[in-house]
C-alpha cells in the first residue's frame, strides 16, 4: 500500500468513526441512554428500565465482537483492552473514582458530550476540567503518582487476561471460539433479561439497547478491521490507523477528551493528527445537537449556585483521574471493554457502579442533613 492509498484509507476510517459517533449521539439524546441515570433510577426509584437497555447494549456488543473474532475479521488479542497484566487495583480504584465523580458531574463522559449538544453549559465546564485531569493522569503530575503506585500492583499472566483465554486453556478450545461461546451465553442472558422487563418492549428502550450495542460493534469493525494495515509503508509493521493507542479501539470518552483538547490547543503542530477517539468526541456532540435542534429540545442551561459548580468541578476531576486509571469510562470499559470480556474491564465496571451507588447514597445523606 502506497502513501496515497494509506491517506485515503485513513480518511475512510475517520469519517466512518465520525458517522457512527453521530449516530451514538442521536440515539443517546433521543432515548436518554445513560449509565449514571440507570443506576440513579434503581437507587432512587427502584426502576430497572434504563439498566435493562444498558444490559442489552452490553449483550449485543459482546456477541457482535466475538462473532467478528470467530469470523477472523478482528483479533481480540490486538485491542486496547488486551494485556497479560491484570491491573486489578487500578481498575478498582480508578473505577470507583470515576463512578463517584460522574454522579457529582451529572453524567459520565458520553453523557457530558450529549448534554453539550443539548445546550448544557455546565457540561462544557466538565468537559474541559475532565480533559485536563485526564491528560495530567496520562502524562502529567498525577501520571507520576499513578505509575509509582497503582500501576505497580498487577497479576501477570502468560497470555491475555480475559475470560475467553482462561476458558480456552481449561477446555482446549481456541480463544476466539471460547470467546464466542461465553459471549453467546452471557450476551443472550443479558438480552433476554432486558426483554423480560415489565413495559420494556417500547421503541426507545429497544433502540437504546440494540442501537448502542450495534454502534459499539461497528466501531470495533472500523478500528479493528477497516483500519488494520498488515504492513505500514513507513514502518513496515502492522498498524491500526488513526488510533491513539496503536491498537484496535472502540468508543471511549475520557482519554479521547484529553486528546481532543490537546489537538485543539496544538492544532498547528503537524504531529497532532485526528484520531478515531477525537472525531468520536466531535461526533457525539454533533449527533446530540442535531437531534436536539430538530426536535426543538435545545436549551441553554447553566450552574444553579456555587455548590452546584463545586460538585461538577470535583466530579470532573474525579472522572478524569479515575477514567485514565481504570482505562475507560462507562462506555470505554462498560461497553467497549466489557465486550472483549477483559478481566480488567469487569473489575472496572463493577467498581464504577459501586462508586455511583456510593455517590447517590452520599447525595441522599447530604439532602437529609439539610432538612
């Protein structure tokens, strides 16, 4: 492949990622798809409807990912989440910080982008602060602390620290086939559980579950198959085009927000190029804005008071630090990562949910004290 063909393919990858993220933004805005909202509905009202939509999205993403792996379209061992190190402490600590922070900030990374598209100025502040905190944890002052503490605690395995590899070693199947087996069992269980919910069979609920899950699968195809080059003309090595990590990626909204701020601030630096993560950030905002404007639901919204401002600032910092430590957010680990059945993603997701529940309980306690 020559340079001209490579540039053309890179543009195809970026436009595909942008289009899929626009679709994500439209669906999330229309259906109010939100992990924090789903947890809040359960804790405060006992309503599991949005969580069922989220569970369905996970199930669809799992099945789609390992169906492509079994077909040889993508390699599970070449994704961002594939590693022989099981960084359980980073996932545990970072996930809890992120989960707690997203409640204070009124939504996770993806919800922040969706809310920006709907006219929420509070989310613009969260976006900037979360991005700065994330970049500091990737390469700055908190990165030094992270590397010196959390990153040192891990369990090393001979192969990829993921459920399919462990099952493959136990029963003698290939990792792809054991992954497909696990994905079918777990994914179908989640989908059936969602469909069994009372009053769940409504268009928006199904759109949120199947639609968001399908977007994640499509993003895996774009980054893991379309963007894959066996021999890059400059390095003569295999490469995944337009990715920040150099590996297959799907949607995630913590580190990409940091990279977006970096790209905007150093735009004239030719080394700062668009990636799947960056265009996805713009795409979600654009999709949400398009839907909000077409349905006349676009509304400017600002902070209520100083306490509201403080909560959002603290929440943004916690999400930026926690999201990088845990290697993802409710979408990055909760949908993209969990679809690969990575052990780290499972711990990170559980910790994110625990952090969200703790923050919601904290808010109730604060409210009761003020009465």
